[in-house]
C-alpha cells in the first residue's frame, strides 16, 4: 500500500502564536485551510454557527461575506 503524504498542522496557527501540532493527511490539511484559513478552533466553531445562520436567511452568499465574517471573528477573539 502506498503511503499517503502527511503534513503538520498547528492547532492554533503559528502566525498567531500556536506551537502544538498534529499530523494530518495532506489533502485533509489543504481542505481545512481552504475552509477555515487560519482561524483558531474556537473561531471555527463560531464561524460554522454564523455561516449556518447566514445560509438560513440568505439565498446567496459571496466570498466577500465569508471573508468579512472570518476577519470579524479574528478581531473579536
């Protein structure tokens, strides 16, 4: 069986002072950052809740709205 590529993931982004890492399958790691950029675990929880609220009240959500939400959550933590 071919060994799949893996990579280290900082639980809290290193750019935000995180030191602890976990090894993840590389494709999962890429997908994680595509969805959550460099949000912390607590911010991700809030992001999912806020996205759910936005999806319930909107027919269309833009990348700009998503990026604004991510930025707001970073500022608030």
